[in-house]
């Protein structure tokens, strides 16, 4: 990865925010007013947008931890945090930071390892869809979302371009300010001239503010 290509990669990060804003404006133009909770008889309340968690213009702060499975980096842990601003029910923009360490026994790096610490930074766009899961007699409110991101990865004291593609599910608890996330992503980056697509699985807790209890009481 040459120095010439890195600014172009970082230049793409603001485009995620611009795309989200344009998509949101398009939805506002074609969307009609949302009826009150319970007015839509064809849907159960947990799938009725008027009855679900109200995340429009809400901030989300999350801490996560899990596994990093890399072709060149090896198997290791992954820990970090992310922040999102939910523009509306479907679109959110934010940023993510992750930290892991190189697998010291990896032969591809051999004795060239100067720094085992790996840092991952990305700007992200999340596109959510309302879903629910039955647990006994109770329906659990959830979001299923797609994650698209771009940023940079610091590997062995060098910055490389980073692409993020994946998604996950968010479980809403009985508290209006707390949710649980499960994210499964693919981190795409260069490694010593090669191309790697690494697999990450992390779970995390999200703080939501301002807290807005839904009409269903959560």
C-alpha cells in the first residue's frame, strides 16, 4: 500500500455520512405520517413501527469483545468500542475502534514483527430492519442490520486501508437505555502485499440516550 492511496481511502469515509443523509431525506419525502401504536391491526405490536423502540435521533455507545480470526494475523481476541447516531429507524452513521494483537507464532511475519499491537479504525453506515424473535410466550424486539465501513488498520507499525462488511442483531432489553449487540463482520485489508479478509465475532452492550420508553413500556 503506497502513501498515495491512503488519502483516497480516508476520503471515502465522509461519503458514508453523505449517503446516509441523502437516503434519509428520500425516505422523509415519500414517507407518510406514522399512525399511533395499535392502529395497524395487520401487525403484532412488536413489529409495529409506532410501538417499537424509538431510536430516531438517538445516540448509541457500545463496548464489545470477542474473537478475531485472521488469515495472516492468526486467531486472537478483539476488543473496542463504537458509537452511532441513529438518523431515523433505518439509517445510522458512526465510528468504530478495535484492538487486537498479532499471533506471535505466525510464520508469515517471522522475525519481522516490530509491534504486535493492531489497531482498527473505521467510519460506518448501518442499515437496520425491524424483526422479532419468540421466546416462549414472549416476543423479543430486535434489529437486524447491515454494516458497511471504511477506514484504516495499523499493522506492524504501518497503516493499511481497511474495509468492513457485515452486520448483526441488536436485542432490546426491558430498559429503554440498554441493548445487547452481536456483530459478525469481515475486515478486508492488505498484509505485506497480499489481501486478507478476516472474520470477527463480537458481543457488546449498548447505552442508548436519550432514553425513550416505547409505548409498550420498554
